[in-house]
């Protein structure tokens, strides 16, 4: 098929590259010329494992190109995927990007011959596809939906950091279509994908995405509340608690792959809370949507409240051990999770701000996200270290924020050898407390307080 993709961020570019890999002819459209240039040069503007190879191979086979010019790209395609951002502004979903994209699609479809399917892949609240998106397309193309074009909602479930793998082998494909012909035509995009395919209405498809993200976010905030209780009981180790809980077969997937620290899922595991461009904004948007339809959102309120507090627990743990004014604090990891360069809503942001506010000198390191961090005002006053050892050298304390594999390799003796005072606050439950204590490291973490 010929596919145009509007918006080439994490979702648009990964979808485009993976669909080109399947033999579709893909044209990516973005309003940022610098992003288009990078894509056409075979350099992904975002970090995702496997994306560069995929992009280069698709480009070299002539199956993927990028442009800032939406109209010809849409006219020369059978299907358009809308993958632009849907941020929350003051806790409410902002539809301005999606409406602008829908208007461009509508304007192009005014001159289109042959059936065309428009699919919303962006995460949008129930009613958006059949409301503002449909209205924007109809008013700009002068034809009602069903008259030469069809509309559907196809939520995307990929995770940053594993986006290519998730798109290639999805758990499910959900298509919320306004009519059966549109669903049938659109499913040709996913010909050859063997996962379950669920056909539903656009509103239900929209809701499925919010419920999926909100459930995972709820699991994380639940885990953090439990981790905080464990911290308050010396000798109870939240890491073992999760391992014990996951031995329940109701929580263990049949294939045994749960995708987190050994034997557990990463969503039922204490830490610094969730971040990134999706969970915080989607839970906030569902909460405000719930209120607009007259429902209380006590659970979602708690999920967001717990998440906002969690990064600051690291500062409280630090302050029990030393006064922060004038001290050197190393922060390992800036990305909101391993595998991505995305800093949006990362727990590192409030943590670094609070450390600076308390007068600490902050040294940061991240294997991938530092170029992005250097451009952000939040990191104006910090020192960027070349590697983790440089960050630790002469530091009075270390905060482990992102569980990058290379940080898991740091040995307890490295902390005692490099640091002025080996105090480690383990925000992700990565290090073994007993081994740290044996090496003379003062280890503190969310989820566990050693017995005195
Ligand atoms: P992003 O911010 O990384 O990318 C959006 C892109 O759209 C940008 O490159 C922007 O320049 C471009 N854009 C905006 N308006 C445009 C227009 N009119 N024409 C062409 N390009 C335009 O966003 P993302 O992370 O890829 O997310 C996109 C959507 O997918 C959001 O609704 C998000 O909630 C959802 N989603 C994201 C993820 C994820 O992990 N990032 C996963 C699933 C779903």
C-alpha cells in the first residue's frame, strides 16, 4: 500500500519505518524541516534501538522518504496515519496539532480520486476522531465521511526504548472504524501481523488506549506506595516482596517473559515513578475527561499525587545523611527510563531542581540523553560528566535515577574508591544492599531500610 504518515516523532517515524520494512511505500511528513532532512539522510532524529538500520534500509530500497509538503504525500497515498502530538495543557488534552493535521488531510482529499482511509494513531480522548477530526476533514474536503474516504482510530501501544520491537511484534492491533469497509481496507496496512486484531468503534478504541496507560500507571503508583511502606519497616525488602508476589500464577504470563528486573514486571516494582510523554499526560487527560462526564476520579487523583511525590523521596533520604548545601551530588541517568533519550516528565527534572534549590552542586551523566539535556534550561547550572566514573569522582552522594544497563555493572567498590563520601541513593532498586554495605558504601533506597 501507499501510506502517508503525518508527524514523525516516536510513533510516526517508527510506524513509517516498520511499515516500509513490510514492503509498503511510505512518505513521512513533518512540519520541522530539520527532522525531514535527518530522515532523508538516514539518521533518525530520535534514539530507538534498531531504528537507524531500518530507516537506512527502507530509504535505500526507495520505500521511505520524508517531506514537509503534506498535500502531494497524502494525494499519492491510499492511507494516511495521523501521528502528531496530543499534549495536555493545564491537565486537559490539547487537540490543536491533531486538528491542524486533519485540516491538511481534508484539504488534500478535496482533490483526491479513489478511496482513502484516514487513521488517527495519536492518543486522543473518546469522541475526538468522530468529533473535531471528522469535522476538520469534512469541512476542508467538502465531502462527508463515507463519500470517497473513511475514518478510523488505531491506537499505538509501542513503548519508547523498545519501540521498533513493539511495533514489529505487537500484542494486539485495535481498529475503531466508522464502517466495516474502512476497517477492512485499513487492516491491509497490517497484513502479515499475526497478533489478535480487535475491531471496534472509534470511541472504544480511543478509550482502550487511555485505560491501558492508566492501568500501567496505576500499577506503578501502587508499587511505589507499597515500596514506601516497605521502607518504613526495617528489614522488609520491597524487591523480594515483588518477587514473592509475582510467583502467583495469576500475575505470571504464560511464556514467563515479564520484562522487568528478574522475575517481575517493571510495572509492579517500586522506584521513582513514571515519566515520559505518555503516562503523565494520558492519566491527567483521562482524569479531566472523567470529571467532564460527571465522574469522580479518586483512583487517578491518587496515581498522579503519588507519582509527583516520589522523586522528592530521594532528596529526603539524602537529607537524613547529610546537609546538601555546598555538597557535590552525582545524578546517574536523566532519561525517564533506559533505552530512550526522552527527558519529558523524567523524575530527574524535579530531583535536579530540588537538589539545586537546596544548594547542592549537581553533576549529571546519561549514556544517551545528555545532548537533549544540554539544550534544556532545567540543566543550566549542572556539570555534565563524560562518564559515570567522572560523575562519581569526588562526589559526596550519588542518586541513581535511570536503571541503564551500564549502571547495573557498577561495582560497590567503584563507589567507595571514587567518591569523597560513598553515599548511594538507589532510586530503582538496582544494587544489592548487603554487597554495598560490605564495600563500605552507605546505601539507601526507595523500598528498603536495612535493620540497624
Ligand atoms: P512527538 O512529539 O515525538 O512527535 C510528534 C511530531 O508531529 C513532531 O515531530 C511534530 O513536529 C509533528 N507535527 C506536529 N504537527 C504536525 C503537522 N500538522 N504536520 C506534520 N507534522 C506535525 O510525539 P510522539 O511521542 O510520537 O506521540 C505522537 C502521538 O502518539 C501522541 O498522541 C502520543 O500520546 C501517542 N503515543 C506516543 C507513544 C510514545 O511512546 N511516544 C506511544 C503511543 C502513543
